[in-house]
C-alpha cells in the first residue's frame, strides 16, 4: 500500500469562526396553488439576529412561480436575495454556488455579506418526467458594493421526475467561469 501524497488529500474545508453566539431565527412562507396545471407561487422570508462574541443580523427573501406555457411546455422562475449587518461570522455569511443557488459553480464557491440570484426554466409539460433548459444568474459580495451588471451566470439542461422531486442537471458556467458541473438533487422548481 502506498502512502498518501498531497494530491490524495481532500480540499480544505472552510474554517468557521470559533465564537459563542445566542440568537433567534424566524421564517415566514407562503404557498399558493389550487390547480397543479395553473399558476403556482411560493415565497419565503427569513430573519436572524445573533449576539455574543459577535453581533449580527441577516435577512433573506425569495419568490418562485411556475405556470403552463403554450405547446405543452411549462415555465418557472425564481428570484431571491439577502443581506447581513454587523460583525458576521464566516458560518453566517451567504454562499453562492450549488444546485439551490447557482448551478454550474462549485458548492459555496463564493461568499459575502449580500447576494441576489435569479433563475428561469422552460420544460416539457408532463409533470411525471420533464426535460428542462435553464439559466441561473447571481451576484455575491460586500453589502456596500451591491451591483447588478456583472453577475455569475450559467446555462444548462436537465431532467426531473415526479414534478421536481428528483432532479439531475448538467450546467455550464457561462460568465465568470467556464466549467461543467453535474448536479443531482431533490426539490427542483419542477
């Protein structure tokens, strides 16, 4: 058996701040859908306050909608954003890059005090098994440097089963990156 070399070791895990913090977190969500073949809207707002070795606040909001389109297709979009205030520990910053935020980029590749993201999809209309084309865009960074003109962006295609319960996407980072990523996850837009 050969010994381990530097190339055999796993990537370093992002270190968390060693702090003691007490706090409270709350969430409010809405879901609007009577007809699965009609407009489906979901939204969520969260807030968090922590105090102790560091004091900080976090707030996020997201909105998604899906609706049938002509020619037996379905469309969906999602937008979200968040901001932090105070002395925010590493583990309570925002992270961008993975199936839930920005497909085509590594998990938690980017981090910062504020972010925004958006995604759009067009898929075949049969909910049990769909093929989809999508694009994701997003930005993350310092709260005081919030911009909308230079986002990360990706495009790709995928397949979902049981109305998004199981999902597989192949995405390519199209702006501010150039790699391909395969994402396997649950709870897709559809």
